[in-house]
């Protein structure tokens, strides 16, 4: 039992904005009151619900592929040595599994959504997630280029496509459905892409990205998945792509969707020399459409590595940079590309990207619908989130940073005109309450009675970046894991999966498809529930 007393509590879901009050914890949950137990005196501190990352890449084959491609970045990073409470690990831009859990928890983040899992490698992903301590986990499976699903949509067999998606979610012990460059990744098997919503998709007669977006978002809604379709739009990263993003939002009609890393989808201009921000046009449309949520995918300057299922984009990035790169096609399901990358302050394109991420966070007026991410590690590594919080809360600091950008970049962005600063309550929303709501994790993102006792306690410090980088206490599931800024114990997190309803007959359809098209047998394909440690399943 634990009582946190005298702290200023920020719990926006329960309409608490900096009130001094007690938070009582028993049995891993927030409760109304306790008798006895330990007390943490949080006088002069602020109390937040634990952070929830709606979009990150921390586990699975793609991560290992990336780690293998950047030994030089690992060599330059600060290693984490084994001690009495933790195992050894490497930090850097793609920290190893154990280090990932310690680093997230070490800044007060206690739940992560691994945003891109091929069903074919879900077993491996769950093994790595199990090795990522402290934080709770969900994952989304890649469905928008799954050839079985595309074949069925092309044949007009919507109901069967829906059963396949539902079966796949459960086979992977996943939580949600991800769509990456719908159709474009399937086309990449022939070296093609599908950038616009009406582009034909190589290998199909009638399939277009628009058709995939419309069908898959409807499937996810009809299955009643707690998290909407998690969508990485077509035409990522390209100058002028904001029109594709607007078109995508229109194609969704009233279906729910979470638009991932919106920063990469809000550019104007005709080429790399004329690239400019169109964050305002994207934000205007987004603001008027409550069926949508998004995360920033903000960029910070420095070294990183880009990892995405969007193979054709990564090929282009390789061509642009001349850096080493890797590509992997995942049978009938998806692709993957890796390119190490450095965002430079003096580079026009990178400067515009940096501004666009912040502009979206400032121009989208409802903090409940836009969340703090860097699309880790694509825009920057997750442990740099406190730097973004500082940029959002301190307009003077922000103006100083804008001055460092190339003059040409400053003409192409709006950031200098935006005076909005985030309040602490709004930071609690975009880092915790909002993403928990979008994920449908009802016991996360708040400190009301019955919530999971995931709590971050920060010193109230004028240095915002420092304050959010080094919480004074972090409590996970009622256990104090960080105390006086030091890690005191590691605990296991659990995973959440959903089991949608589907017609069992779908297995009779799938079995011969697997015999014909997969290297893995149908019987070996699903992740056995017993293999996934500490999984909580919600049947729909
Ligand atoms: Zn991503």
C-alpha cells in the first residue's frame, strides 16, 4: 500500500488540474483510501499518470535489423552496466530490449504500443516485448499490404476479409491493426509504389490505396477493436504530400482512424528545394473531424536510424542520402526498410520537418486527439521526448531555436507565428491521458479509482527538459521502480491483446492458402497464448 501526499496532481481525465491531493494505491490499483502502508511526501512535486506511447518501434525483426546496421552508433552510446536491480544493455538510438524498458520507465513512461508487427514474426516480437521490462505493451499488426486480405477485397469478399483480419489479430495476439502505405508496400515487390489514393497497385486489377483505406478502416470499426485503424498514409516524406493526406482523411469518411506520425505527411512544395510546411491545412481539416486522432512524429536534430515497413520510401531515402540501407520483404504480408539518418539543423528539408512536427502539436486545438511521439527511432529516439516538451511549454526557448534555422527554412514555416504554450495539464493529456483513450486502455492514462497504479512524480523545476527527463519517483503497477531518480527495482510489464469475434470456418479457407503461399505451416503460424507471458486478453 502506498500513499502519495502533498503533490500537485495532474489527472485531466478526472478533471484534476494541479490540485494538491492524495493518491492512494493498493493491489496495483488506485483506490479511494488506505490504512497504513508507505507514504511518499510529494510536496513541491507534480504527479502525473504514467506516460503512454501510442506509436513506437521497440521490438521485433525490424529493430534487430536496424541494430545490426548501426554498430557505430551503439559503440558511441553510453552502455548500461548490470547492477543489483537491472541487466546490462546498450543505449543509443535503438536501445536493446532491457535498456528500452529501463529508459522508458526512467522518464516516467509505463505503457508502449509497438506500432508495426508482421504476423509472420509476431512470435519473435512477443519474445522481445517480454524482455522489455517494467512497461506494459500492446502491438499492432501490419494488414494493409497483406495479399490474402487484398485478394479478398479485390474479389468483393468483404465479410471473409473481415474474418481474416480478425483471425490474424488473434493469431498474432495483437491489440490493433496497422496500415502502412496501403498498396504501396505490396507494389514494392515489383519495385513499384502506390503514392496516390487512386493509383493502381501492381499485381491487382481494381485495388487502389483508397479502396484499402476505406475497407480496412471499416473492418476495424465493425470488429469493434478498441484502437482505430492505425494508419501510416501513402506518399510519406514527399514534398507536396499534404494533398494525399487530405485525400486520405476524406476517404476515411466517418470511419475512425489514428494517423501515425503526421509530421511526415504535411509538406507542401514541388520538390526538395521548394518544400514548405502545410501543417495549417492539415490541422484545419483534422480539427473539424473528430473521428481522427494522430501523433506528431516530431523530429529532433541529431543522429538516428529510420525503420519502416514502407520499403519504397526507404529506397528513395537511400538514394537521397547514399547511406547504407537494408530491405526485407515479408512474404505475403509487408516489407521493411532501414536507413541510418542524421537530421541537420542547417539542412532546409530537416529544418522544415522539425518545425512541422511542433506546428501540428500547436495547431491541432484538441490535445486529446494529438499525442507526443517521435515515431521512435525515426524522428528521434524516445528518450529525447523531454526536449519536445520544453519546446511546447517555453515559447522563448522555441523562438531561440527557430533563429538557428537557415533563413530559407524560416520563410517556409509558421512556427515563429505560433504563440501557444502547453500547460502541464495539456502535457499530461498528450503524453498519457489522450493516447490511453485512443488505445482504449481504460485503466491507463489517469489516476481515478480503479486505474492501474502507474504514476510519474516530477520535481517542479524551471528546467522543463530536465524535469521530465529525471522523474523523482516512478511507480508501475503500484511498485516503486524509480526513487530519488535512481532505479530501485525492475518489474515485469504485461501485454494486452484483443480477441475479436470471427467465423471459425475461416480456418478452412486459410489452411490451403498457407500450404500454397507461405514458408511457414498454418499450424505453426499463430502465437500460442502460453508462449506470451503475462498477457491480458480482452474478448470482443
Ligand atoms: Zn512508425
